[in-house]
C-alpha cells in the first residue's frame, strides 16, 4: 500500500520542528511516489524552503542525513534542484556547503558548484575539507574547467587550499600534476611540501629524484623528511648520493625517519 500523501502545511511544520521530527518528514517525502514528490515540491515554495533549510544544520551528522534525503528529492523536482543551486550562493556558509554537497551527489554534478567547493576546501574542519576535495575531484572529472581551476588553486590559493588542491590533482592524474608538484616542493608550508611529495611519489618518475633528495637532509620538518625518504624509494633505484643521504638518515634522532630510510634502502632497487 502506498503511503498516504501528507498535507503540505504539515510537512512544512514538521521540517521546522526538532531534528528527529524534521528528518522523519524528509524521509516520508522520499518514500512518496516520484510524481507526487515532484507535484508537491513544484507547487509549494514554502516546502522547498523548509527542505533546503535543513541543509544548513550546524551539526554534521544531521546535515549529512538531510543531504542524503534531499538529493533524492532533487532528482524528482527540478524546482528543488534550482533552489539548491541558488543556495550554493547563500550568505550562510553552512547552507552553501550543504547545498553544494547535495547537488554533488547527482549523476552529473554541475560545474557551478566549484566556488562553494573551493571555499569548503579551505575550512578548518578537516572532515569537511576532505569531503570537499572528493567532490572537487568528481567535478573535475566531469568538467575540464574545474580541473584547470584546481591547478590554479594549487599554485595561487591559500595555504590550506594549495595543499588540498594538490591532493586532488594527485588523485586525478599525478603524472600531469608533476610540474605543479615540482614547484610546490619549495613552498614555505610543510603541508604543501608533503602534498607535492605525494604527487611525485604517485607519478614515480625517476627524473624527480634530484629535486626531492635535498629535502632529506635539509627540510626543517620531520614529517617532510620522512616522506622524502619514502618517496625516494618510489622514484627508481637511488643514486649514490641518495643512498648516502638515506644512510645518514638512518642515524637521525627521529625513529620514524630511521625506519623510512631503512625501508627504502632495503628495497631491491636500492642495493649496491
């Protein structure tokens, strides 16, 4: 038996109620026949507003639950999808991200999500940054202009954005991102240098070894030195200079660096 069609006014009231009641209302909407959902959402602006407002929830768990329900509704209702698009330009940052994430789950997410996604990639919340980075990769696979924008962000964005954009480029096509990574090796931020090493390690081009090697002795950050030792093992047989630097690293105070250097030297390609 099909679920009875709830009154629109009752749905709007429920969506403005406490979290459990509101989420239940979203779930009820999602279980209605597609044509019914389209009809009531297309006809009721207040209902669309109440649905979209759930995506601005300050708690991540409820925001994600709402997004999971709303994306199905957006597939049924062009009017709701249009309202979500408008919400990506809202004055409310939580709503901008919630709307962008929701639209990003569509089969062909639109390129216009990029500004909201770019913004989220710089946020203090690490989980949100990585979610935005995954969505950025999805957009880049669908839209060449977003891939270009990621490259620009990797070179000219804020420190956090540069770092996240480089990780996106690693996952998209590390070999093509090598020139950006080679430039980022000299970045003032250790996190950006780590992201650059991640690209070069994934691309595994022996030609990058000479620019990576100096970091092993000279980088002020222990994490970068550890990553350098590991990356050298992915760039082909270490040169004589690299083997010497790795042996020096085996005497470092940092036990993790010693292990990384030992592991790289123990690989067959590193044998004398």
